[in-house]
C-alpha cells in the first residue's frame, strides 16, 4: 500500500499491554475525509521527533490490521522508519478543520450502533453531534494498573519487547493511571439518554495539570476538568464527539462505542450568514 496522509484527530490515553508494554490508539482523517485507525502505536517509545501531535498531518506506510475486523483499522508497517511529520492545521484554521471533519456527521447514535453491528458495514469510527448534553461527571476507579501487566512490562525492559526501540527502552516508565472515569450524559436524535465514558489523552493531561495546580486536591482537579469539557466546550463552543468502538466489545456490547475525543470549533454566528 502506498504511503497514506492522515490528519491526526484522536489520541487516546495510554493503556498498558503485556505484549507491547504500552499502546495508544490514534485515529484521524484521510485527505478525502474518511476515517482511519492506526493501531498499535507505542507512542511514548517513539523518538521525540516522531511523536506526532493532534491536528498534525502525518504520512506513513500502513497495512490492513488482519487481527482486527473493523474496516478502518490499519497498522504501521514500520512507524519508526517510515513516519513523516508534516504541516499542522492549528486552531487558527477552524474552517479548514471543519471541511475535513464534518463531511459525515452522525446525529442518531442508535442508527450508528446498528451500522456497527451490521456485518456488511461494521462502522467503528464516527463523529457524532449530540442534540443535548445533560451532564459531565466522574467516578472513582482503580488507582493502579493491574500488577500482572506492570510486572510484564518490567520484565520486557530487560528482555526486549516487540517494539524494541533502543533510544527509549532503558528509560521507559509506565504512564500514571488516572484514578477516575470521566463521562458525558447526553442524547442524540434517537432521544435515548446515555452515559458514555471519554478516553482522551487531552483530558488525561488536563487532569494531571489541574491536580498539580490544585496541590493534590483531586476534587478540585475533577471540577476543573468539568469546567473545560462541559462549561466551556458545550456551553461556549460547538461540541461534537469523536466516537469509536473497542475491538473486544464491538461484536458483543449493546453499545460498543466510547468517546475517544472531542471536536469543539467556535459557534458559527448565524448573523454572519446573511
């Protein structure tokens, strides 16, 4: 397959893997506006100059991930050697972002779930426009990663893992686990009220920054995250959800989708249209 240009719009918070040490699910848009998932990616083990940011075009060789039946799923052929970091579509160019991102917006989550379950379709990535966002909330979860996974990663450091990148192998540290699950409560055109978790690297980084500013007060940190994701993104911006399925739950779960990122351009001034 020839090299593919992708505008990165999604980077999930790192998760641990006994096989790969740590993984990040990244996804974005091809030049024609169609979705593509790039997985697995040992993001924090890449050289610094290869660690791409959101809203950056990248170019790399991708092949179908034959271990993943979801049609949007591809894996890097050799991410360390092939990746090219290209221009960024920064926040000064929301119109350009809109043209790429908003070509195919889902407004009915029930219909989207049906497409995911349809074996002739199996849609697993989408941008969703909620009709109403009711709340943004958090719940406590495990504070630490499973010991089995941590022990496996420690063992990999001396033995060499499948992603054996010399520059980072010796100094790689396990990412800190967020001790809370953050979720939106919302409705789409189907009228159903749903609580769906958000797994976004941007949110995780915000939590840790807020916790530091709050001098370790977790309640204040969570409130600050809510201010950003509800009071600002929803009330003051035009909020959309990037939604994706997990491989383990795509065929089994009643609703296999989680929120993997947000898209929040400025609200369009209706008066400017006339």
